[in-house]
C-alpha cells in the first residue's frame, strides 16, 4: 500500500470514530443538563443507533454497494450528518431531539461499513494491513474524549459542534479517498443476505444458540454504560469525566492484544465468562465508588471496559466466525451484529432508561441502586451461561 493511501485511510478512520466519540459519550449529560430529559428519554435517544444498526445492512447491501461509489456516498452522508448534528443543539424539545438523533444515526451507521469497504478495497493483505488502519479509529475516539475533557466542554453543546465540524471535514475528505466503485448486482445483495439470515443454520448448534442468547442479554449491561456512565461520573464529582473515560478505550486497545493468546490457551467459554464477570465487577465498582475515598473504584470501573468489551464481544465475533466457516461467515457476522448492536442494544437502551427513572427520587439519581440492576443481569447471564453452554469441541483461533 502506498504511503499516501495509508495516510488517507488512517485519517478517514480517525475522523470516523472521532465523530462518534465526540457526541455519543456525553449525550446523556447534555440531555440532562439542557433538555432536562428523563432516563427514559435518554435511553430512547441512545436506542437510535440500535435502530440504525437494524436498518443499515439493507441500505449498504441493497443500495449503496450496488449503485454508488462508496467514497462518494460516504461523503454525502457525512455532510448531511454535520447539518443534523448542528441542528440537534438548536432544539429544546425532547421529542424533536430524539427524531433528529434517529435520522442522524441512519446517516452515520452506514458509514462504518462503507469506511471498511473503502479500506479493504485498497489492501493486498487485509489480515495484516487492516488492524494498522483500524487502530486509528480507536485513536480517534480517544482524541475526542481527550479534547472534550481538556477543553472543558463536556457539559456544553460544543461537543456536538465538534462532532459536526469533524463530520463536515470527513465528508469533504471522502471525495478525495481512493475510488471504490459500486459492486453492481451480486448474490450478496439479496434482502436476506443483508442481515445474515443464511446463518440461522448455526442455531442448530445448541452451544452457539446458548451463546447467542447470552450475547443479547449482555447488551443490556452494555447499554447502561454507554447511556449513563458519563452522567453518573459527572454527578459523582469526577473531574474531567469524559477525559477519564478514554482510559476505557486505552484498556480496550491493550486487552485486544491478549485475545489470540488467551483464546487458544483458556478456551472460548472461559474467555466469554471473564468478559461477563468483568461486567459484574464494573457495576459493583460504580455502585460503591465515589470521588473521595473510593475514587479508585470509579477508575477501575472505567478501565474494566477493555475486558468487558474485548473478552465478550471481540471473542464473540471470533467464535462466530469459527463456528460459521468460510461459506457463511459474512452472513454470520451480520446476524451477530444485527442481534447484539441492533435488537440487544435496542432492548438494553430502553430498559436502562426505565430502570434509571425508577430509581430516581425527586430528581436525584440513586446510582447505587441503578448500577445494581445491570450487575444482577450480568450475574444472571453468567449463571445461565455456566449451566447451559457446553462446547463439545474447543475452537482455536486461526
């Protein structure tokens, strides 16, 4: 790969995830501060990305890939997205804000797949080259959190403005990216291929079905973190909470390096269990943590993100690929994403909002009780997984 192409793709990935990290992490805090939103309203706003995740495969697979050059459609989507991000902060009504975020999410989520397509099209050895490009995405999320924290804009509308500027920049840059022409009509553009229904055959394998159900359940604790962690940390008195939360992404980048070794040595079941146990520990730390004597528990809850996410979801993608085999692996990954980040996160975001409101008294969040809810759900998932998941033959990483 030519250095200029590598540079363009790296900047593309950095901005792609910078945008997401700039508005998504602090949206709950923004809604609470400026829109005086309830937990249910915050949860509903976070469910927008889950809705988009369920719809996006149809757009990318049935329309974008067939008729448009990927870099051009991505440019248009990001420019329109910049307008909507700016429009979001001009609104003072929760219902209107929700619909703006839904429409924005429908524009943004396809760009994840499109950016991957653009990158893969330029690679001669994706297995070796893609991680070096994709790591800039994690870096982009970290940079967004760092800037928000150090500029002191965490509780302001400027986080959306920052995301809008980055979205406009990436929209313009997209037209300068390497050409990725439309694929035209292919067997993969069928509607059933878009969400991976060919992979339903995997449910004949009881072990995979048990894992699949557990993955959907674990999305509920995940939703509590994405939707309410920043608001909690601010109310707990943690200075520069958004800046501190980037330790979670650093942790994610570090622990992902351990996955291939552990996958082969302790097995998929133990890897998945470690991930679920980490969810319980995280929320126990949040329940008892504070900005005084138990400050370390707040940091522990943040840093555990690497184990929580990598050991369950990254391992889950690897497990899914190995179970599926070469013929249906793309469909299997699509189905796993649809069920977890789509259906699972939709359920989780809605439920997390309801639970947060239930444990709010006279406008004061009872965070200890709130964090015990996802901890109990993760604990139930662990018990379910231990008793029912029986992988007959250990699956090794390639």
